[in-house]
């Protein structure tokens, strides 16, 4: 059985709602809810969002990416070297290789770019 269907069924049953009642809440039909829960049909994104809003859970939880209903917390920091691989070449060009503080300056600049 699929994770999404299991999570949707658990949420519905935890609130003691019938399939018909949750269907009315999320803007679907009872037969569609039955297919979602059994894994026979894919749940449209807007329906999953309505489930998440109604039950106050994250989509990460519904997708089974975490067992915490509030979801995962992410720092949201991009890895600058993956986004701009040419940036490291630029940093190397900016500093005098003969300078004793060269490496420290480059590392400081790299750290600043990560923030």
C-alpha cells in the first residue's frame, strides 16, 4: 500500500471522519477518497494541500518523508559552489598568491558567499 494513501486514511480516521465527510472538506468525491486511500489513484496536489491545511500537517508528513506531522525543518542554504562553480575560479583570481594572508582571505570570502 502506498504511503500517501496510508497517511490520508490515518488522518481521516484519527478525526473520526467518514470518506464522504472528508471528500466534502477537501473538494472531492467519496469514491475518489477511497481510491486515494487504497493507492488506486494519484492524489492531486491541490487535494493534498487541502488535507495538509485541514489537519495542520506538512506535506512532508503526507508524502512519508518524515514521521513528524509538523514536517522537517530546513536551513534553506544553497551550496554556492554547486550553484556557481565558476565562483571558486573567480575567488582564486582575486588574491595575490604571494600574500601570506591569501588563503585566509579566500576562505573568508567563501564562507560569506555561503550565507
